[in-house]
C-alpha cells in the first residue's frame, strides 16, 4: 500500500512538472510571436495602399451643364459612415468590389427637380460613396480616384435620382465638392497616389462650383 502511494505521489509530481513546462513553453512561444509581430495590432488606415479602378461615368463640360444634368443639388454635412459593403470571390477570396454608405444631413437645397420628399433642409439621407477601406488587406479601393467625404465636414453634392433609398454623386468625381477651407486635402481617405488622378477640367468645374455656392450660404 505504501509503495502504491509512493508511485501515485511520484506520478503527480511528474504530471505537475509537465504541466508547468507546457505552460512555460506557451508563454515563451507567445512572447516570441508578440516580439516579431503583434497579432492584435490593427491595420493603420493612414498607411493603406490605394487601389483605383477606372469606370465609365457620365460627365459634364462645364458647371452650367452639370447643374442642368442633375436632378438634385444640395449642401450639407456628412454625419457618419453607416455601412461598408465588401464583395469577395467565393473561389479564391479575392476582393471584387464594394462601397460605403454615408449619412448626410441637408442644410440647403438648391435644386430638387423630382420633388423628392426626402430632399429638404434638416433631413438625413444616405449617400453612396465610391471608395471603401478593406481592413483585411489594409487597402483603400476607389473608382476614378473618388475620395470619401470626411465626417462633420461640409459638402456640395450634385446627385442622381434616388435608387433603393440611396443617392449617388453624379459622375462619381463630378458630384462631390468639399466646402471646407482646405478642400479635398483634409479628407480622411487622402488618396496620396492619386493626387493627379482627376483630370484638370474636372478640377476646374469643382473649383468653380465651390466658389459659386460658397457665396450662396444663408
């Protein structure tokens, strides 16, 4: 009986020793992983790679033509990003596309050709934005160099008609004009590699629109 107890006690000691060695090994392994690469570290959006897709869109040759083509012209402030939709291939997981839905508060209405009841001062509407951040790859995907609006910043929007409860900027880059002092340079998603991506004549129209509508502020 004493011999049996001795064997049991010895076995318990060996088991405890193995458990302690196992725990110690896991701690060392985890420390090594954390030293070389923090597994909980979030991607830095400010260092995200910019990936631009070219898309055929409607356009305008002048501000006057732009104003005539769109059914809605409003001014307001971006409230927040409501949703980001991402599409991945079911075969290889490759990114296929996506967009950002943003909430926008209207402060001025300059045109509402279709008499849409949602287009009125103090209303919040959803805007379809043509750029999105993918946290899996730490990349910003954009169409024609479009930059998402910045939260709490003021914008002039030339919008297409409402579809599925969402409005979209006309011609992607034509339809969004920043009204803050620094213009598009203050954008959260500053497309560093696409600074010259928007054609000069588009910039001229945007600058003209900014100058004209800033004077129309109530």
